[in-house]
């Protein structure tokens, strides 16, 4: 039994995933985001209220529930925003605002597995939640943090496409569209179905011909600067919510340009499926992987979190770690510089002197050098092969007349002192490699 | 709705947990163990076959399952050994043996929550799995690795108590006991119920008076060296499996003494509930927290993993991260040196010059200094209070006439250059503190 949609990597992929997550975490902390780990379960009530479709939710029950069963009504989280909202509501009196947190955990969705879509996958989220108001610059800061993190990894480049829900909502209201949520979800499919099919879908769903054409023209606007405002104005549609959205999006785009030129793009076709977004929304395409869908999405939510009489507006962005790794590992585009963390293998002459080998290993580890002792007192050739198969760069020989280290890449061997030998810094930890 | 048994820490506890997990991971990699992350679900068949009781298993179903539902028959893992066994069986042809892996993930058990027992908790496991045979010294190495990791954290000391399943099985066989598993589980309760009640429970379960006394005397043997062998011999019971177990336990104890004197103790009352152990078993008590139960358990399993005609004997040990943190955070014995990762807060004069503050922050982050920019251009006093409430040690002022840094602990302020200022190394990252 191997359930589909639950990916698991081989050891090399595991090392790559570990380094990717560590890099994200380090960069998030560098920007002052604190760690958060929440429980896997949420109440089914919360999940249903905030999810896209009930079918995606996994509920739990005990295999043999007894009468005291109090697990009823819990299911697995499908994102990290619902748990954040619940955590903030529960602990609002004990948190400091603005609350900056990152969270890197798996989420579960019972959808049909396909390329880029899994039933269990890791998300890496950062959010800023304010009390009463959101700090200036938050919506521009989040994509810059994520881009900084991704740039430190051997990954393709990214462009973050942004829109503002108010633009779409105001525009549709001005056109007299009533079922805004339904029409938003249709507009969201532009990239997938193309302009022709989109117009037809809009008409089939009760939007008049001329209005459908206007929707299409709006959704096709893409600009790297504030000139998108003029493009929208040229459509001749006017509405106060639309104006608010245009102003907000232009401001975020401008602040983003100051932090990192070229990262942000206004794309008025971005809608995002989830209902809880109220302002800026993000989607991110990995250069050269357009068909993979968004690898990094999010947005602003003003009404998701409730606690007492205060409002808790927030903004978040979520990196699809498994989606990125699934695509790159699946195409053999990423690898690790070796298959195990060990930098040194200490050879063993015979079981009687294993203790001497262990002592050398302890000396090396005390200086932060990942080291393992050979599992068996085999012939040296076999011990060297053990290291070679795993990509361990150095083999250490502890002999009665002194210590020697062999570099397996250059096949050279030198006398060394366990008290002060160090490998090159680049060999200390496993490196992620971009493969051709 | 806050389901009991699913603990979640406040931000300070989250930072402590993060540092504890990072330390374990770093030390595990220092010993050459590679990372493994497996999916949350296993087949219910596997879980039932290897679990202690069906009641503890959580199964999944989709809230609105349709006809194509293929999730039937999966449940959440209750430990990290069952997933390891399944991963090795599935990938045996693509792994290198001995396979050394660590795994730090939550597990789920539907049991009644109480001190030290949760429905969701983090385990940190290391295992060595051989093909055909297990490398010499593996059973002594694992407790030494864990002890090395725990010693780097401000935690109470540990003693690892060990037994060998063959001792108990051989001893019981020699006494004519037939339902060995049932009697093992009773013997395992010695610490909880005391000698009097234990003897009564054995007699109630069909063990004759004299034999029950012998079981009690065996279970009470505790020694830091191989002298436990003489204690067992003095009981006058003889059996080939018993002899094998005594020999193995004495060898592991001796090898352990060489790696780290005083860490290991033979305790012939340790049985461990799970059926799959076949040799050495471990339990670990945190000094001063005897009632908490074992914080680090495991053992050797010769027949758990099957793949083709080869045998895959393994040995593993599992640190109960949530059990340890629950006890220490709950008693306010652990804290963090600050409440956020940020080492520096860059103050903002007004929104027009926010860009200058962001540039200073970027310079500091490029040198690895966790930095956030003040959320608002408030009065300096308010910005200093923001840093102070979070324990951020330094506030940076970017003024037209130059830069200044204020150390909030000494309340002193100095002119500085953003191109080369560095905080003391101990302020760079959040430290875990042992509280009185």
C-alpha cells in the first residue's frame, strides 16, 4: 500500500529538503519572524467555514472509539492560515502585536493527486498580524523576505504577481455582477483556460457580453509599475471600492520597488480562491515552470481573526515547499553534494582498537565536523568504498605510528593531528547543487 | 474548542522548542545520521499489527468522500519506528546499509491526556538499520549520541536504563511461564505499582508464588556494571536464551562505559510494551523527574523490517521532545533570552525615511544579524518600548548626522557604522535559559 499524493524523498532528496527548510527558517528569523508550530487538528466547524470545498477536508476518528470519545469534530488543517487565526484568537491577550510569525509544517488536502498537487505537502508561511491596524509596508515586505530566502537556494528566479481584491470587487460591483465569489473563481482560471473560454464561461454564468469583455480586458492587465492604474481607468469603469484598491495596489508596488526592484508585478487577473482575502493577493511563478502553478501565494485578510472587540488585520505569504521540491527533484534538477551528513569516516583497524577510532571521532565532532566511525573492521579498501558510495570526502586512519587523512576526491593522503585538523569550510555541511 | 492533549506553546516556548529541536538535529548530523521525514499516514493494517492497542489509532476519512475514495484504510502514525520500517522495506534496493537516519516529527495517539501523555507529541528518533547484521557497537552508540545532544541543552541529567528482552524471555521460559507478553507487561509496571502489588498481579495471572518471587527479584536488579550477571546467576535459573541475553547486555554496557562512563545502567525490570523488540531495550529518566516516566526509549528489533530474503535488524532510540518540554515549560524551568528572534530594531523617524531604515536593516542582515524595522514612525520612547517588551537588546537610530546604537540593557548609546557594527556573538541568536 502506497497511498498516492503523499510524497516521500530518498535520502538525497531528504537532505535537499532539510537544507531548503533550514534556509527558509534562517532567513525568516533574520527578518525577526518567530517560530510557530500548531497542532495538526482544527475543529471541523472552522475548517468548513474557511475551506474551498468540504471534500478536501480529512476528519479523524479513533479506530475503536469508546464512550468517552471527545475527538469528534476535529480534522487535519488544509493550510497554515486557519491555525494562525485560531492561535491568535485564543492567545490574543498574551501575544505582542504586530505579531510576526513563520510556520513550516505539512498540510493535508483530500484532492486528486497530480503534478504539483499533493494530499500532504509542506508549506512555509510568514504572516504579520496587527491589532487595530497593519503596520506600514507589511504587504510589500513579505514578498521581499520570501524572495531573499529563495535567492539563497539554487532555484530558478521568481516574479510575484499581485492584485487587490478591492479592484476586482469594485469593478464587478460597478458592472452589476451579483455573485462576486463565483465570478472571481472563473476569472482566476484565465491562465488555465485562455481568453476565449474565459469569456464564454462568464457569459454562461450570466455576465452580459460587453461586461464579460471588460472583465477579460481587466484580467489581462500586467504591469511592473503603477501605470496599471491608467490601464484600468481606460476601461471607463468607476467605483469607490475599485479606486481604493487601485490606490492600495499602487502603494504596495511602489514600496516593493524600493525594497527589491523587479520582484513585484501588478497582475489584475489574480483572484485567489479563498474567501477570506480582503486586499492585496499574491501569486508567484517560478521562472521556466509556468505550468506548475503558483509556488508562493497569499494575501491580506482583514476579518479572518476575531477576539473581543479588537480587529486583527493580517497579511501572509506561503511558500509551497513540496510543490517546488517535487518539480525540481522529479526532473533531477537538484541534488546534494553527498548522501549523508558525514564529512569524515574514521576507519577501524580491528574491534579491539575501535575505542581509539571513537576518540578521534569525538575530537573531530567537538570542532563541529560531522564524523562517523566505520561500521566494521573490514579491509581498508572496503572501508574506503563505504565512504565513496556515500560521497563522504575524507577517510581517517588511526595507526600505531600516527594519524593520516585521505581525500577521496584527489586520492591523496597526509599525516594529520586529530587535535587541529579541519576540512575546508565548504565540506563541513552538505551543499545543495543545481543540476544541469 | 480546544481539544485536550494537543499542546501548543506561547511564542517563548516556541523559541525554546525550536532551539531544542535544532540542537538535537545538529548533534544527530554530527554523528552522521541523515534526515528522514515520512508521511503522516500509514496503512491501518500496519498500525494495528504493530501497535499496543487499537484504541490509540486515529484513522482518516474525507468529510465528504465520493466514490473514487482511495483514502480508506489509512491512519496517523503513533511512533516513528513503524514508518521507518515501512520506508526501509519499500526502498531497500535504493538505500545504503547500515542506514543511519534521524527523524523529528509529531506522532498521534488517541489516549487519555495526562501529565507527560499527549494525543499529539514530537518524537526525535535515531536508528541504525543493517542488512544481514547490525554493526558492532550500534546498541552502545545510540544512548551516547542522545546524551551528547541533551547535555548541550540546559536540561537535567539523564541515566539510560537498559535491559535485554532475551533475559526476561529466557528467564520466564525457564520458569514455565507461557503467556510471556502478558507477564512482560505486568513486570513493566514495577516502578508504578511497587513490589507487593507486582507479586500479587503475577500470582493473579497464573504465576506460582515461588516463581513470582523470582520474577520480582530479577526485576529489582540494577547495576552500573557487568556485576548484574552474577546477581542473575544467584537466582539459580538457567536457560540458553537467558545466557545469550546476559552476554549481550554485558557487552553493550561495557562498550557504553568506554563511550561515556556512568550513562548506562542495567535495570532488569525494564520490559517495554511494544512487541517488536528482540534484544536490548532502553528507558531514560530525567534526574529529578522520576514520575514523568521515560523521556527516551527504544530498543533492538531483529524482525520488524522485511524485504525480499534479506533480514534488516535495527536498533533505535526515541527522545520524547514534547514530554520533556511539557514538564519543564509547565514548571517554568526553561525560558528564552528574548521573545522574538530579532537582535536589532531599526527605528523609523518618519514614513518618508523608512527606506533608509530598511537599507540599514539589509546591511545588518547581510552579516547574519536578525533585524526588524520598527512597524511605525512613533515617538522614540514608544519604539524603544516596542524593543524592550520583546527583549530585543539593541535599537538602531538612523539620523541625518549619523547612526547610533542603544543597548537597552546598559541604557548606553554610541555612534556606529552600519558597514561594520556587530553585536556580541551571544546576542546573535536566542539562548535557552534554565530558570531557577
